[in-house]
C-alpha cells in the first residue's frame, strides 16, 4: 500500500501546481516572472509558443517533403585558410535547389563549431572568392536596390575572423527559399505544402520568416550528417529581417545551441508595445508576407498581444542568447531590444542561468557575463566586424 502513496502524493501536488495557474495571463511588456521552472515548462512556455505560432510567425507545416543533399563543389579557399564546400539542398517540388555555402577552417582537426546564417543578396556576395557559384535567384538590377556583384557584402561576413578562431561559416540565400516580396505565396516553399485546393497559407500558417526559419532547420539536418561540423555546436545568426528569422529558428528548433539577433528590431527582439521606431502596423503594411495573416490583428493594436517579444526570447531559454543593437538604428528601437532581453532573463534564471544585467550598457561596452548577452555599438543598421568579434567571444564561452 505504502509504495502507491508516494506517486499518488506527487500527482496531487503536481496537478495543483498547474491548476493554480491554468489560465494563462496576459503578459504584456514586462519581466516574465514565473513562479517555477515547472510552471514555465508546463503552462507558460507552451502557451507562449502557441501564441507566436498562431498569431505572429504562423505555424510551420507538419507535412514533410523529401529533401536530398548533393555535394556540388569543394576546394581550397582564402589562401589555404579554409575549405570551401557547396552542397545543393534539393527540396522536392522546388524549381531550383538551395545551395548551401560553407567555409571550414583548413587547420581544423575533427568536427568544428559553426555559425549558420542566411544572407541577403546571394551566396556569391559574401566574399569575392571567384569559385562561389552565383546564386541563380539573386536579384539582378533594380530589385531590392541590390547588385549582383561578387563580394558586395564581404564586410558582413568576416570569414578570416571565423577561420582564425576555428569556426565554420554556413550560409544560404533567402531568395532561394522564399523570395522576399509579396506574391501571395505562389513562389518559394509555401506551395509545396498546400492542401488540395489551397492557394495561400491560412491565417495561422507560416509567412516568409517562418519559411526562412524552417529552411535553416533543413540546413541543420544536413549539418548533422557532415563529419566536419559539430552539429551540437551550431550558433544560428541573422541581421535585421534575418535576425527575426534566427530568433524564430532558435525558438522552434532546440538544436541551435546559441541564438544571435543582430539589429532585428520590430517582430524580432524589440518590444512592440513601446511603439518606438517601426510599429506592427508599419511592418505589416510594408512587408505583408513576413508574418502570418493573424498578425494583422495587432496593427495599431499592440496592447492586444498576449505577450510582447520578450516571450519569443524566453522560448530560447536555457540556450545562450545574444541580442545586439546599433546607436543610429532607431527604427529597430535599441532600448526596446535591450529591455526585451532583460524581461526574458527571469526565465533563464529559472534554469539556473544568468540573465542580463541592468541598466542598459554604454555604447561599445558589450555585456556578456551571463547567458543572455547584449551590446549596442556606435554606427547604424548593419552587421560588421565589431558585432562578429563579440559573437565569437560569446560563442567561445560555450563552444571552446
Ligand atoms: C526594414 C524593415 C525592418 C527590417 C529591415 C531589414 O527596415 O522595416 O523590419 O529589419 O528592413 O531587414 O534590413
């Protein structure tokens, strides 16, 4: 008899822990003070996750499509410092494969940690390396104001720094997964998942950011099979709209061991309810394809959000998180990005991790003592060597 008593007691206590907080409250834009880790994991986390899925980024499809990975090319690069590898990700039904571009430190012995991030303008723009295959879907001419030149985004991808510190870089081009304009979701990966008769995602189904994040997970599937990469030490990183993407990828896929958001702003790290800089209304109007349809409910109605963006950051806990801003990037609301990371910190503390300290640090004084890191640097909306230098330092804490 006695041996049944203990489990019974545990059950009763467990149930009451949950029932006293069953009704998820409206969290607002405030610190996520949750009474226990158990409460967080059993009640709050699933509720908040559900909210971001159905109301913000849209649910990713449950259905799977066959994906095949094919080695395209491999060679010495960066004057012998790196091995360049290109792998085609063939997603069944897509007109063109998604080329995965990798640089792996040549000096490495065994599997190395990696940074994985999407690029804005095509793989061939991340470095002047003439061997990088030109992205076939890259903008030509006026589109997005870009040019198709090799190496045009070199300053955003400091390969030397990464190779010298023993990190691989893995990148794909956003336009190869889902072109960044509103075409009613006729191109890109969305149509592959439509049910019979469906021609656009339902109100709670994924938009473009969701598709981009999904594709980063499909790259991760490949990395798990690449013997030169340690898939348990992969940091997912992104700048701006691709920072929103890295956060959602980090929240939805626990295989990303570190999550980095650079100047991600509205719909990324920044709190929406402050309405400072870009607003939900502005982002939905200018980029109607980024979020799910349900997100339109919050245009000019931020108070109705069940939780602000600190909830998204908290979904990444206990994995290390780095949020960064730039002084002149008022559109992305640096203070809102900092506060959001601060307000997510109590959840990290539930796991025995160290959250972000207060007050907001001075310019060019990174705060990375804890597991939630933050910096604000001088200059404008961009990702540069200064930013990457901090991310490498932060990654070293966990990966070295
Ligand atoms: C625009 C947009 C931002 C976005 C940025 C970018 O400024 O309003 O939300 O982050 O583009 O991706 O560079």
